[in-house]
DNA sequence: CGCACACTTGAGTAATGTCAAAGAGTGTGG
DNA sequence: CCACACTCTTTGACATTACTCAAGTGTGCG
C-alpha cells in the first residue's frame, strides 16, 4: 500500500488508504527501525503500530508539510534527506534541521504545523495519523518515553544550533556543519571523511544563517587552506579534521 | 526543607531569617502550579510529587546549573526569572531562553547538563531528584504526556528563535523580543504594554545574537521613533504595538 | 548544441561589531 | 551628606564581516 505523494508515477498504488492499509508487515523491512521510535516497540506493539502506518514516497524537492495546515500526521523518515524550515513573510528562509533515515517528524504543539518540510532527495517515510497514534502511545508507555527522549535530543540540538546562529562566524558555522555531518557518518559506521552533502549551497546557507555566496566563499577558503577537497562529482572530503574542529569553536574533542 | 543555594557549599538545609518555613504541603501554596507540569497531577499524585520536591531559593546572579555537571535534578521555576545559556570556549555566550514562573527546566539528553542556568532575579524553584521523578512519571502517564507537550512547545519556541537568530535584523530581533514579553504579560492578565524587563542589555544581546551596543542603539532608535518609552526607573513601555509587530517580521497578527 | 541551474568569483556596500569614553544610577565609607 | 568607586547604559568613531549586486564558469539535460 505504497502511496505516492501528489500523484506522480509510481506503480502499485491502491485506491485510497481511508481504512487501515493491510500490508504484510511494512516494519519488517524497515531499515530505519533500530534508529527510530519503533526501536522502543516490542513484537506485539510493532504489529499494532504497523496497522497505523502508511508508507509513502515523495520525489526530491517536494514539500510534503506546509505550515498552517492541520497537523493530522506524524512522520518517520526511513530513507533520504528532508529539510524542515520556516519562512518569514518576505520569503526569507531558516532551515531548522535536516532529517535523515530514522528521524522523527511532526511533534507539533498546536493543531496546525508551524513549519514546512521538503524532500531534499527522494524520500520515503512512514506516516501515522495523529489521533490513532496518540491513543496507541497511551497504551505503549515505553514508546511514549522514547518520544520524550527524542524530543529532549532535538531540544539539545536546537540549543546547539542557536549557539551556532547567534554567536559563530561563517567559518565556524561551516566547520561545525561539516563536522556534524561527519559525526553522523561515523555513527552509521561509514567513512567519516566523506559526508553526504545532498543539499544545495542555498540550503546550507539557509541552515547556517548565511547567504549562498558566503557559503561558497568559505568552502573555497577551506579548500585553499587544504582543509577539505571539493571533488567535481560533488560532495566534500575532509582532509584535516582536527583543524576543522579547532575552527568550529566547539568544545567536543576530535573524536 | 528550604534550601539556600547561596553559600559556596550547600550542606544541610539552613533556615534563614525571612525564609518561609516549609509548609506541610509545598505544592498547595505554589502559585505556579496551574502553569506547570504539576497541572497534570491529580490530588493523589500531587501528594506523591510533593514528597519528591525540595523547594529552593537562590539569589540573583547565581548560577545553579553548570554544563558538564551530572544531571541529577530537574527544576520547576516557581518565582523569578532564569536565563539558560551555553558558552563557547572563548567565552562567547548564547542565551537559549529566559524562564519564568511555571517553566520547567532540566530535560537533558545525557547524564550531564549541556547548558548553564543562572538566576536573573531572585528565584525560587522546586527541585526534583531525577531518578525518583522518572520512576514516578512511569506511574503517572498523564504527567509524562504533559512533559512531552512541554517539550514540544519548547521545540517550537526554539525553532522560532532560530529564525530570529539566523534571519532577522537587529530591529526585527528586538521588536520580536519585546512582543514576546508583552504576549506573556497578556497571558498573565497583566497590562501588555509594560512588560517586565529584569535582564540587562548584555543578557538581551546574548539572547538575540547581538552586542550590548547594538541593543542599546536599537532601543534608542525605537524611542526616537516614538515606538517605545524608556522610563528612568527601568523597564520599557510599548507605545505603538502594531508598528512593532510590523517591524518584527512575524506572521502573527497584533493580537 | 544550447539552455537552465547551481556554483563561484569579484567589487562595492551596509549592517553590525569593536574600541573608547562619557553619562547615569547605586552603594560605601569618610 | 558628600566623595568616590563601581556597574550599567548610552553615544561616538572606526573597523570588519557578511551581504548585495553582477558577471562568469561549469555541468547536466533536453
């Protein structure tokens, strides 16, 4: 019961998921399971959870959450990269976070979303209707606890980002950003010197509170100073991690 | 059971002149109750909760949470104003939030605090030991849910602050700040044109990602333009709220 | 091949930061 | 009660970072 967001061309779509979709077991195949809310679910709860789940895939650059719309769904990203952002009336944009496989999305305070979410790459997510999920959570305290943990983590990350936005220079911002990406690669057990960099310079700028020009110039500066490489194929390679750590102004050791 | 966090060490409780002796039920007298986590507690739970509670008062300018220390406690502010902040190694400071009566503090992801907290004014709070509180929460799902709601609200506020820090000008920042303070006065049913302003210019600067000089100049600018008054006695009076709303660049109507 | 788009580079500007000093309010001791 | 010291705030002059505007380069795609 794969649902394509905004009628594009994917096979296998069935009419409507108005009722509960009966997939064999979507969670069984979910590679993001161990990373996410679902990690706190036991066998029994996972089966229940699966019944609330609608797997969806969206193409790159599609906005699938818009600020002001009724917050009827929660999301669990299972593949790809998502940007979460807010807009000022005149169009200025602040990206509040990039989400990856395993990340949870949709903790909303009100009845409408206060943010937008857009696929940076092709994305898959599991979608939960809010009401049934909330009821389910009431009966699965472990998962509710897990959600609180997730929220706490996000809060800590948000505070770190505030330090970056309010007090760091362009060099420090970009160095911090690259190191966080590298850190994530390491957690996934992948080579930490070539982080994925699927987002545009403009997105990086909107995340770091800069302009694309400043981001570009700072990349060039880092390259000129031998701290990074910028392969034509895209992406980035970190050549001098400890120097970047020093620049980033973070307290963390160069782990 | 009232504890003064003043002295260098904090051994046993030491009643001080002027300190109110501990009531049999500290929560009964708590004016912040309806605002806080405790709002979700019923009679029975409230009694249990009271047993976990240590009311504490701290003098202005005392730091009572330091980053890196074991996160053994959670806090519920009952009186006064607290600033929560992070430091960069070279001393640059970013205040991530001001807390008021009813606000909850201490959602920590790790075993150590990732932030500092300092009393801006004389402050009272209820302190909970983490372990027992967590156990208690496991048995009081309503309160756990409440905590998740609180975390969600904070997350939304943090995102809003990221927009401010990353994308707003000095004028927009200060106008937004004043309006948030006014909004809070309104919620409390107090006159919304004279928000409390107990924090220094330096604190405001560290909250808005500016310098004290820029904050001061922007205040002066607003005064010159007839948008605010700056009484010698301190504080501020908003004279033209809708103009401030326009400047703030926020979407919210001038409610 | 040529168009579109993302990225880079350059030149000049504007907003904010830095450094310095002068009020202004507060508390202390003579 | 005044003089002094201290802190916070304001104001001024100047410096600098990052932004704006503009053009140029490269890459992918139709």
